[in-house]
C-alpha cells in the first residue's frame, strides 16, 4: 500500500535510521526543533556497554524492562518510567525482559547551543578560563560557579565546558564508526559553533 506523502514537519523513521538497525537518531537542530532523541529497540540481553557523553541523557521506557546503570547506581526501569543521567557520567542499559525493549533517549547537545546562549563559541572558553586562573588541574565547582555567575549557564552546559577546559576536545574513540544508537561521528568535540559544524 502506498503511503501518503508526509508534510515537511514530519520526519519519516527511515530518514533518521542509524545504519541497518532499528534505532533512529533525531537531531532537533536539523529540523528547527529544540529536542533531540534516540529511539531504540533492543532484543533481550542487548544494550550498550558502559560509556559516557558530553551531554546529559533522559531515558523514557516505552515498552519492556531495562536495567540502567548511572555512575555507581543501578536500577530497573519499566514501561512508563523515566530515568536521567548527567553529562560525562558513565552509564549503560540492558534489556532484562523477555520481549523487545523500546525506549526514547532524549539528549541535550550542550556544546552546540552554548553559542546561542552566550554569543561565544565553546572554543573561546578555555582562553577565558585561563584568564580566570583555571586550567587542567582545576576542580569542576569553581568553573561551574564562574560560568553560572558570568554567563548564566546551568550545570549541564557548565559540565560540558568543564570537560573542554580541563581535558580539551578529545573524547573516547570507542563508539566512532559503530552502528548503534551510541555511535559518535568523531573522537573530537566540535568547538567552533553549530553554524560551522560539518554535516555528517
């Protein structure tokens, strides 16, 4: 049966599918939206290994049962439950049910939106931090306090910049070139603002 053409405001699942699998990735900035998410379908026993992102993540379980680990905490979430994990904290989830696990993972790409909030690209902040006496050995708290006081950046945005200021733009290459919902395009964070970010 032929499908009625979708209006421009509707994104077909096939257009955002990740590789040949069932998962999908919707990046709101590409469609004029402020929300981004992964839609994931996992068979029993499936799930990503321990990993982290430079952004926070929220999991909404649509169907099935997931065992979720965030940092030192492990818990079970079932259909209708919502769980969250902060940026840069290792996390994982596994389908521990007998049927398909379906969930939405909403994420906030903090670095891509810092320029909109502050008028500065992430690349400018390490220099500004140096002027304040901050560097690789600085703990997160004073940097977060500075970013909040001077730029009104909440903890999520602040932790993304703490990583850049103290560790630089490199992240783990573990998921680069992989096919799942947690695939990364590069092991280097883009710091020059979303308007100049190369298309994937």
